[in-house]
């Protein structure tokens, strides 16, 4: 089947008018994940943590952080749908796909792509804590500074970033840009810029 030129259009990120500057390069992401992985490896020595990522934004981070941890980790995934506009969540979350693995007695680490208002994480933390894990911590790649009403309890944070809408490395706008290597500022429709 032939596709129209528009469907096939994948301009280089530098040429895409909806993309702004690179906020964190792929190399910087990988370096930081290496450090976080070492920290988790030493904090959880002798244990087998269960990493839980929320689809889909955290998929790239999950794949890389899991390989940066030198312990027998297990992986599981959840899918949630949050009500809100394209670039803002409401904190009202519905579980669309639940976990396969029982959390009781497990050392659970929630692997999050980005904490903005913190509402999604709040909901998740409460939901997972009710399943009796031995421990429950959060590892977030990105934290938007000053956006949370209450300081979120994050054991591991990759980068603190300003209040910009970012895409790439798993993060999307309407499902696009997840496969970009770097994290970039989104300046297109709906970004408020
Ligand atoms: P929160 O509930 O406001 O903390 O939003 C958390 C979720 O919203 C994240 O897990 C992302 O899926 C999405 N999100 C928040 N900020 C951004 C962003 O800058 N780019 C892409 N997705 C974002
Ligand atoms: Mg998302």
C-alpha cells in the first residue's frame, strides 16, 4: 500500500517547527541512568527488586534503568488512563491494565518518566501501597520543579527540569515523539508557547 507524502514525513527533529531546544541529551540521560543504577544496586544489595513502570511513557527509561541495575530485578507494567487535556493531568486515574505480579512482600520500585503535578504518582503510590509490598520507592527520570503542591517523596530523581512540556525518550504529545533519542522542549500546538 502506498502512503501519502504526509504520512511518510519524518523531518529531522532539528527541522520540526514543533520542537524546541534539546533539554537533556541522550548521552546525559545514559550517564545519569548509569549512576542511578549503581545507587539502586548498592541500596538493594542482596534483594531482588520489582520494577513497575507505567505504560507508555516510562518504557524507554524502564528498559535502560533495568539494565543499569546489577541485581536480579523483575519487571512489570501497568497501563492507566488519566483524565485531562493533552498536556495536563487531572489526577483521576483509571487502571486499564493491571500488574501480573503479586506485590506482597516485594521490594517495589515505581519507575516513572516524569513527575509534573505529582497527582498520577500520588494515586499510584496509594494504590500499590495497599497491596502490602515490603517496601515501596519511586525512581523518576524527570521532576518538574515547583509544580507539586506537596514535595513528592522520590527516592531517585534523574533530572530536575523547569516547567516546560518535554517530549522524546518515551514522552509523547498525542503519541508522537516517543522515539526521539534526546529530551526536547515541545513548542507546538497545545504547549502554551
Ligand atoms: P502528573 O500527574 O501531573 O504528575 O503527570 C504525570 C504524567 O503526565 C506523566 O507520567 C506523563 O505521562 C504526563 N506528562 C507530564 N508532563 C509531561 C511532559 O512534559 N511531557 C510529556 N508527558 C508529560
Ligand atoms: Mg503520558
